[in-house]
């Protein structure tokens, strides 16, 4: 088993995260948050705060730090304190800077705010009647899409011709990323240049955001984030502490550290949208899908900054159906922003679709595994591009045998005071790549450096750089030094969308080929040790005329300390030839106590087809974590928004997350088929697919155990009480 290179630093506390950095003369900034959900700030009284011990400066929309709104591949990033409008409860509206964190926090509590309060919309349910069409999806797909069989005039006609029809509405809760590391930043200026330490999913993108906001050249911003304590989409865009710390540090001429309190993370950042989804399935009596409709609504903030693409992320692609109709609407509310969160669209969308498939299997009297296999698609409905590599059937067959699915019975079984049931669901996440550039440096001491900006938010990417670098250069991995999380390095793309291994790995292979070609040329060039000969490369050595030397010896012979190259990769023509995705089958066993109605997951198994697995240990860990996320969504997580917009449970005391006692045996298996049509490495994403389908599998197992169909998550004890 391969050990993560950063593991010793992390378990010994030597890894320095953003807020771990300190500088001489550093001061501390603390955010002031709004206490209304909608309105305008009429006045802010900082007089008591200014007189508090240690206070250095205060900032607000009335005494603003001038910042501009940056734009990136993720869209516009909101910047705090630029106007007096309040659009949600907990919005950053002020910034107090003091000599210590405690002084800044205590002074911030002394700030009083006068508002002109306006009516606030905070309920997704109440807003459904005035929902808007979502904007086109990132791939250009319209919010409403229909694929009809020849001769069928409407989706309603398709359902009318279906012998078996099921229809239901499903809801999922608002969630927060709940990353271990709160959003934070340490900013220091030196001669017009900014260095910022802040956990983020792409150091080069953070540097660009800050440069645009501060109106300085991007070369003047150095973003450093070698260690990120979890992100899951919530650190894709630059945070309020980073913007404010950087601007305040420039204004004061002193380093500034700003860290969100845990309660502030729930509103001063962004989370996952709540959803309402209505699914209707029509089938032949043998289970073949005739028609599928999936209408989705999601909450969003008043800026309409993000759409949770539930219908487009699942029903658009998962199953073969002769007729398909999907729609996506948004409900703008006075709530904190929504954004990407591990498997955005697929995670909540799969709860609805896979619950509906279970209901269809029950209506047909058919095994839920066999129903899914029967409707396995070879291409997304209405598209000509077939899946390049798909072994979902094998995932189900292997999983069913390993999990003991043959022992599942309608109505479950009883084990003492526990009702025991099994559930299953499909998992799918698209295989994507982002543009990435990687630098390789070959040193005269026979070591190599593989470097890219990017970020490793706990995924194990640093180790992957080392492994793919070693393989591509044909040298042992312990001679590779991987570098990551520094905007001064070649731009490595975003550590998000389950793309990092495929994106950076392909760039590494291209860079390594260039490095080897240059070594061979140097060896054969005039003045080289193998001048005029046919030179080859293997095992970190150049060969010619029965002689060989290491690349380090070659460089030393030529009087060179190093050889540097870069390689770049981006999605290309493969997207015009095939469709790409990772696939999986999720199996769960749930126990519900006969008297207390407590629900416990007792076993879970995920079998995944994710292309080539680069690091088996890290891959299993990623998938286990994703599966645990799915259990959390099913039985634990859900933000409760009060009528006034306040989060009733916006802290770790009330926002439920699973602990060790909640998680039993987690089994992960791979069906490994390298997908070299997608990228040269053959790997596809697996960081998010573990979450997908798991909540539905839990709900389906609960139904199998109890006979109670719960169509919302999280599932609570109250849902399982019998009349």
C-alpha cells in the first residue's frame, strides 16, 4: 500500500494550514454579520467598538475597503462591504481589526446596526408558485428538454401508453460543506506585492480573484495553500476573509489574519441548495422504461448565483428510456448563497431518481437490481455519443454477490428488536477534465520535481503527482518531489469536479515526454556524450552504443544543474466522439429499531467503475468518505431556515453529522478498466461519485425494513413512527 506523502506532516501537526501562519506585527480581523434577511443598512455605530481594547480599525459599507468584483471560470465572486444592501441573514457587513483575535471578536459584538427592513422570502415551499426557469446549463442545455420517440406527440401520451406508471415528489434539505478547516486567510504586503495563505481549491484562481478585486497585476499576488482542510466545492471561490484580510492589510500596512468562527461558516460562505423534485416513470411490464419525466426546483440566493442541476445531472443521462422530459426551475430566496457541493446535482438528484426506481421495481414486482440493469444506457437518451467505457452491469453483479443481495426479501427480516432491510442505487458522476499545466524539473542529482499550482484539499493529489511523475519518467517515486498549492507554479486547474488526477496527470505525461525528448537530444547533440548516436531512454537513463548514464550524470557531464519543461493538457476532440462518466452500484443494509424507530446503517458496499486506479488506498478512502457523506445526507444533515432567515441549527452542536459510532463496515470494490479514450492516464474521477445514490439506497433499505416510504431527507425518527 502506498502511503500519502503528506500524512506524516498532518498527523504530527507539522502541516501548516492557512490560519497557522503568523507574521511580526500581525493583527486580526473579525466579521460582523447581518441580523436581518432583507433590507438596507441605514447606519452602523462603531463607537463602542472603536473604544474597545486593542481595536486598530473598523470597516463597513460606510467606511469601505474598495474592492472590485472578480470573474473566473466559476462565475462572479461576491465581494463584501461594497454596498448597503442586505440579502440574507448572516451576510458579512462589517470588519473589525484588533491586536488579538479575542479583542476583534469582542469588539465586533459591540457594533450596532440600524436597518430599513424589507419583507424576506425564506421558504422554498412557499416560493414554488413563483419559480423561474433556470438559466442554460454549463453545457448549454436549456432548462426544459424533451426527447420523444418517433410518433409520440407528448410526454403525457407516452405515459398514457405505459402499462405501469409511478409518480412521486421528493425533497432534499439545505446542507453546508462543514469542512474541518474554517475559511480563513493571512495576508501580508511587501513592496506592493501580496502573499496570502488561505485554503482554496485552486491557488492560481485565488490569485486571479484577489488581483482583480484589489486592482493589481496577477503577478503581484502570491497565493499559497499547500494544505487545505477540506473543501468539497465550498472553497472553489475566494472567501470573504481573504478579500477583507488582503484589503485591510494593504490599508493598514500590517499583516492581517481573519478566520471565520464555526457559526459564521454557515452563512458567510455558501452551501448546497434545497430541492423539490417530481419524478414520473412509465414502464412496460417487463420493466423497460417507456417514459421518464423529472421536474426539479432548487433554492438559490437573490443573485441567482448557482443552480443545483438535479434533473439534468441524473435523468438526462442515466437510463435508457424511449421518452424523456426534464425541467429545472430556481426559487430565489433571501438565504445564504448556494454553490457547488460534492456531486452538485447528482447527489440530491439521485435521491429522487433512485427512490423512484425502487418504487417502480415494487410496482412491477421486480428485483431493483435487475430493473436497473435492464434499463442500463449505452448513451444518454437522445444523444449519439456512446459511453466510451461503462461496466455498470458488472458493478451490480459483483456487488450483489458480495453483499448477499440474494438474501433480500420483500418486507425485510427481523433480528430481535431490529427490522432489517436492504437497499440499492445507481451512482454516476461525469468524467471531466480541466485545462492544466505541470512543470517538471530534472536535477543533476537524479531527482525530479513535479509541480503545479492547483490544490490538494485532502484528496491525495500530492501523492498522485509523485506516482504519475515517477511512472512517466521511469524512475522510483521516492526520487520525485511533488509541489502543489502555490500560484507561482504552473497553473494546475481546479481541484474540483473530480478532475484533478485526469487533468494534472495527463499534463504530467506530456511534460515527461518533452523532458525525455530533450534529454535524448542533449545526449546526441554535438558536444554530447553520445554525439551522433541513436539514443534511447529507460529507467531514468539514456542509452547508446552499449553505454548508458543516468539523466543526472548526463546533466553533470554537460555542466547543467537542471532541465526544466512544462506540459499542458485540456479536453479535446474526445468530447466529440464519446460520452464519459464514472459508474457505481451502492448497496446498504439498514436496521430500524422496532420500538424506538431509530435507524442505523449496519453495512454498506460500493462497487465502482472509475477507470484506472492510481493509488488504491487513497481511492478507497475517497470513496468511503463519499459514501459516509451519503449516509449523513440520508439520516443526519439538514439546515433549518426560520421564517426570519436565521439558521436555527447553524453550528456543530445542532447541525448533525455522523460520528464513528454512526458508521459501520464500509466496503469498497473496483471494477477496473482504464479509460484511455478519456485521457492518457486512463483514470476517471472518483472524489464525488461515492456520495451519489447512497442516500437513496439508505431510504430504499428503510422502506424494505419497515414498509414506510420516506420521500425526503434527512429521514428522522418521526418519519418512521407508525400510526
